[in-house]
C-alpha cells in the first residue's frame, strides 16, 4: 500500500454510539464511518488520544438523546471495550507497543470501567427507566466519575508514553 496508511477495520467504529442509523425505534451503530469521514478511524501508528477522548465524550449527549426519544440501544455494543476508537487501540496496537509503560494498565482499567458504567445506563434505558438513566448521567455520578477518571488516566498514559 504505497503511501497509504492501513486502517484497522474494528477501529472504524467512530465510537460505539457515534454514527447512527435509525431502524424502527432503535439505534444501531454503523459498521463504517460516513462517506469522507475517515478521520474518525484510528489510522495505525497515528493515534490522537485527545480526539479519541472527545469521541468518548460524545456518548453522553447521544445517551440523553436516546432517553428523550425513548430508543432501545445495543447493550452488548456499549459493553464491548474494544468497539470504540480508544478501546480498539488500547486493546490492540497499544497493548503490543506500550505494555511496560506504568500507566498503561490503569488507563485500560479506567476505560473499561467507563464502559461498564455506560452499560448500566443503557440497561436502564432499555428497561424504560428513563429518569433513572438520565440521573445516572448527572454530575458526580459513578458514570461521570468513571469518565473523568478515564480522561485523567489516558492523559497520564499519553504523557508517560510520550505520545
């Protein structure tokens, strides 16, 4: 592939909730980014952790939109720790390149904990417990704290790995 970067197929999930198709009364993530939107994919050897964190941050408004529209969401997709750009990279390329960086494991653990909290929110949404799901996304909640911890851990890893 002369001059072209290879794109890992699994990394092309913009985020597990970021590119949507509406099918009836439920959302499902698209398999590939929108036309001309390849910037949302992780290009091997060129990971931008700040962009990946921004994508993770886009999840909250999308969950709030699902609550407002009373849409069902894919719990298994949200629970997958390697379906988003950051998770795909952490559990793939980063695992092979940076396993000895002291902040790698805490970063992975914080990312995975954030997905576990998202999964809890999505389960409430799918149960029709919309007010409870919305409250789970508020300030100071385990979900918000997990996001803040993930951001801090990722930035520490970025610093330690000199990315």
